[in-house]
């Protein structure tokens, strides 16, 4: 390898390392927006779910009034213990808590396993929401409603006014309707990878109680989705099973035709006397 090529590769590596360092560590995606508060919910048709909450401590205090220490110099183990105590309940199992710093603020990540999403509002961190999941005719209906609870933001939050909140939803079935829209253009937002929806909003608008979306039949602050009542995995397995049975039937038919059309053995010639 020539010296110029080696020098170019080294320069690329150094630039990539500098870009990663500039990102401020964990919690920042260089290819996507930064969120001050983010819920990432993976939902099952039976109501079971997993959720990851990534948020700054000031946002958790301002949005939900959670009893957390907003000091950016607070010890990581102390902050993790506080977060675990706040989120743990009979309705949500805290599997993992992490913490990092960005823009002079402390952020936390909480991974939860939820037996039934409809019971989640019984916990303090999610008391601002209601979750509805039920069958509606030939479809499944999911709604997440938000409410506003006035809470004072920490004085030293360091917000600049362009911070975002997001609610991301991973659905198990084909989407038939949703009310996710772009927060700037108000245009309908397409689902990512077929079954992932995102609702976004400015943090200031969320604190002011402005709706993140309107429900189809009301003007409430509701995120709404209608989907098939069978999961994509279930349909895929059925299609695979039908294709396998069809392949066996075709193979059996070909074997039967081959046997049927095979020529009979020629008669044995008589030996000369």
C-alpha cells in the first residue's frame, strides 16, 4: 500500500474520531435529531410491551415533576438509583438504567418491560398518559392520550428553544390509519420500515400543553393508530406454511406424473431353439 493511501486512511480515521468526540458521547445520533424527551414503545397485540425512555433530567422534572437531582455533577450511581426507584412498579419492570451528559445536562435512559400497557398510567412517570388498545371491528385500535401537568423547569436547564420531544411506536401489524404528522409542515408522516411511527413536538409546545396530534373523532391530544388484528409475524408464518405445502404438492404431482408416464419394460425376446 502506498504512503499516500495510508496517509488518507489515517486522516479519515482521525476525522471520524473527532466527529464522535464532538457528539458529546452517548445519547446523540449524528444522523438523526436529538430529543430532550423520547419514548420508544414496542407494542404487542395482547397489550404487552417494552419501552425505552431517553430524556434529560430537567425535561423529566419539567414535564412530569419527577423527584430527580438536576445537578449535572450528580454521581452516576446516585442518579441511576433515583431513576430506578421512580420508574419501578408492579406495572413496569425496570430492566436497565443508563446515564450520560450532553450540552451541560444529564440524561438518563430507562428500559422497561410492561405486562399490559393499559395499566402503565398507574405509575407516576406515565400518569400523564392513558393507553387504549382494543379490537374495533376487523381492526385493532390503539390510542395514547396525553395530559398537561404544570411543573417548573429547573432554572439552569440551558434550553435554547429548539429542543424536541418524540413518541416512537413500533407496531406488530400492518397499519391502516395513523395521525402522525410533521411538526413543522403538518404533512402526514410516512411509517418507517413499514410499521414504525413517530410523533414529534417542540419541548416548549409540550410544556405549553399544545396537542401533539388530534384524534380522528375528537380534538383531544391523542396519538391514534388503526392496524390489522393479526401480527405481521403471524401472517408471514402462515404464508410460509402455505408455500411449503404448495411446494410439497407440486413435487408430489411431478413424481406421480413421472411414474405414470414411464414406459413399460419391453417384452423379453425368445431365445432361438
